[in-house]
């Protein structure tokens, strides 16, 4: 397969959806129109559609002899082709709809719910032990929105129930007034948690994109995914918060846990050079297809780039601290 | 010929007394409820019965639950409770349905909402009985039984819609949905 550099891609009408491999195109035929791709390809396609600058490692990788690439095992070049997470594709996804009304169709979001129980458990394990393994290795270019959504929903329920339970325990039964349940906490908690979980990745993604901190490494969905998972330590904290003396320790521990998780995984993606990634050699011409992958990712290896990335991450952690403080003071504010 | 007469019979409902219509609808709800409540009915039978979906039952139970809870709620929170119950039941049922569709389950929206809506009936019953004696442990026991009963059919229904390795992902939201409703009944 002939090599393409950036110039060629600009002329190629399919370059925008950067993960079209030859195998898929051949299967589809030129007139197919619908993008029935392997799921990793769908992800990459959507990522590129969001306006990301994708460096085109796939052109080197998608040699005609490598049919397995079509099954979605390409992984993300930026995190190294570990491919340790087993087969990515579990069932045939329907074609992703295109057009103006596409975001209103269920199929449009199905790639983000293409996970199995095993996947979700594995990813949650990596949140539980953030120092052990890289989260994105488990994501394997298939970020899900299932867990982020239901983690938030469960957190809303836990906030509402445990804060009511805590106030019930605290209530002095000998006092004249009867204990009152607080129902507003359900709506309040829902707007707080879902608002934060939605706004946070938007802000982070906006900053990353605007400042150009190697956005090629990070799609919005991936950010939403990692942020949603990072909220899960607070689920445990909410339950522990029933015990009056353990409120602050629980919230701070959950905050630390989730901050370590975010820092480890975001830093690995946005702030370091991609040392793990070796551009594939082209067997025909024997030269490196990408002379320097790092240079395409912006300046993040330079001290300035690192400083910028560190500042951004500090902002991310700062917002996380705000989240934890609001959680503690607003919903478990009895002893404060 | 038989087709036309059937057609005529359907048209005849236009000038039947309103009472007749309501009676017929209540009978229909009753027939479906029998399956939800019968301990001997397999969840498969319940699901088969609820496949002929209607939203009258869910609306009725949702209204009963909202009224019961808002009546027993404290004065200043009555309307909040009513709104909360209504929103949780309907929005919750639709989100759980959407979830299973996103996981690859092929099911019409309203059919799934119908199953979820009819199956809150044991919890509604627990709420009504809970008004009789305002004891927290009595209520807890009632609601726990209602929760277990309510979960029987929908869990099987959701689980059979998706592939084997996604069952837990489809069932967890159902559990959370009924848990929220159960919690609301307990604390009021």
C-alpha cells in the first residue's frame, strides 16, 4: 500500500474520517454511503467529524495483508497498540445515521453503549486501583457513556437517600418537632451531578482544543467517559457519609482517589510524549511512514507545552475539588 | 364478511356509553394486573400478556402513587412530592427503555414503558397499605416485599432483550428505577 502523508490526505475525500481502512472500503463499495464500520472505526470517524486533527498512523498500519484491522482491533495509535483487552466487537452495530436528524436517533449513540458487563467491571476496577493500570488501555478506543450516565444516576439516588437517612439519624426523637424528609434534594442533586458531569468535560475539552494541547489524543467522548468514571469513588463516600464522624474523611478520600485517577490518565494522554508508540515500518519502501509522530501532536514535549498541560490539569482538579466541597457542604452539611 | 362485521363492532364503540368504555378499560387493566400479581404466573407469561401494551394502567398507578404520597407528605412538600413521583415514574421508565435500546435491545418504546409501568403496582399497593400504620419497620417490610415482587417480570423482560454478556447492564437500571420509587415510599 502506498504511503500517504498529510498532503495526500488533504486531497483524499475520505481523509476526514481517518480510520477508513482499505478492507472496509472494499466491503462497502463506493456507493454504499452508510458508514457500517467496525466500532473502533466508528469512534475514530466520529472523533474526526468533531473537528479533530488526526494524525494518520492508520495509513501505515492498514496494509492490505492485515485483514484483522477491519474488526476494530486497531486500538488508538496514541496509546500504543497493546490490544490486550480482547476482541472489541461484540455484536453488529447498526450503521450510524447521518444527516441533520441523526442526533435524534438511538443508533447515533449506540457506539457509546457498545460495552459488555465485563468491560464495565474491568474499567471500574481501574478506577478502584488508579495507580495500577492505564484506564485508556481498558477503553481501547471504545469510550462508553453507559457507566458515566448510570454512575451519575446512582450518585443522585445515593445523595438523596443517604442525606435523608443521615438527617433522620441526627434527629432528636425527644424533640417536639417530627423529623421531616427533604424531597427537594432529589431534584437538586440531579441538576448538580448531571450538570457537573456534563459541564466539566465540555469545559476541559474546550480548553484543550482552544489551547491545542494535543487534542488528537483526546476526543470529547473520551473526556466525558473518563470524567464519568472518575465520579464513581463518590458513590462509596456517600454511603460512608451516613456516619457523622466520617463525613470529611470520606469525601476527601474519594476526592483524592478520583483526582489521582484523573491525573494519572489525563496526564498520560495530554502531557507526555507518546514514547510508547512506535510508528509502523513500511515493509515495501523500508522507511518510517511518519518521520516524527510527536511533532504532529503539537508541542507537548517542550517545557512550555508541559507547563500548559500542567496548568490545565490543575484546573481540572480544581473543579473536582469544587464538586466534592459542594457535595459535602450542600448535601451533608449538618455538622459543618 | 366477518372482517366487515368486526370492523363494525369496533366502530360501534363510538356511541357506547362512557361508562361502558371505562369498564372495558378497567377490565383490560385488571386482566394485565392479574398476571403481574399472580405468584404462580411465570414472568414469561406476564411479559407475553404485557406485550399488548397500553398506558392506562401505568397512568392509573402513577396517579394513585402520586396522590397517596403527596397526601401523606408534609404540607409544604406535597406538590413537590407529587411532581417528583410523576417525573420519576415516567422519565425513569423512558430512560430505562432508552438504555436497553442503546445496548442493542430491539423493543418498541411504549411496550417497555408498559411493562415497567404495570410492574410498579406492587409498590403502589405497599404505599397504600403503608398508610394504615405509620411504623417505619412495617413500611420497610411492605416495601421490600413490593420491590421484590415488582422486579420479577421486568428483570426477565430486560434481560432477554440483550445479549448474554450485557444482561447485568440492562438489569441494573431497572433495579435502580424501582429502588428510587421504593425509597420515596419509605421515607414519606
